[in-house]
C-alpha cells in the first residue's frame, strides 16, 4: 500500500506527535475496520496535498492500545489533530474529504496568525 502518511506506534508517539512542531493529524485505524479503509485514501491524499504544512500519521489501534486508550478512542476511524502536543480537534467516523480539508485549513490559519 503506497502511503504518504507515516506510521506511528506507542514507542514513537512522544517523538512523532507530542514533540512535533506545527500541526499533526493522526488517523486511528485498524485492518478489520471497513470505514477505516474508506478513509485511508483520503488521509493519503491529504498527506500529499498538505506536505510541508501538516504532518500526517496513522496509528493502528490493535497494535498500539496504549495511545488509543490514552485518548479514549472508542470508535474508529477517529482522526485527531494535534498542535503543540495537544489534541485540538477530533473527527469520528468516515467523513468526506472536504470536511477534513475545512478543519485543516482552519487550524493552519489559526497557527499562521499571531496569538
């Protein structure tokens, strides 16, 4: 599977997501999850379109229960957006690409403007 989203696991979570500067999008998924398979190509397209502006990660919840538990991921797919190590936005379930883009554009605009 050719993917532009990077895989992250329990061990790399701190480095790849929490300590990562800028905006990070994490797709919580599992192999057996049908809606996750529907969202996967959208996540990859977003990784390509927002390259350099947004870090896109994928976390398999079956293989990494610690992180999934920490963020109370009860349903998948769940996409969490992190800024400065903090979750700032959450999307649960399969969503159209436009919904992801709207949130990403909004979060990128916020981070571009002075606080």
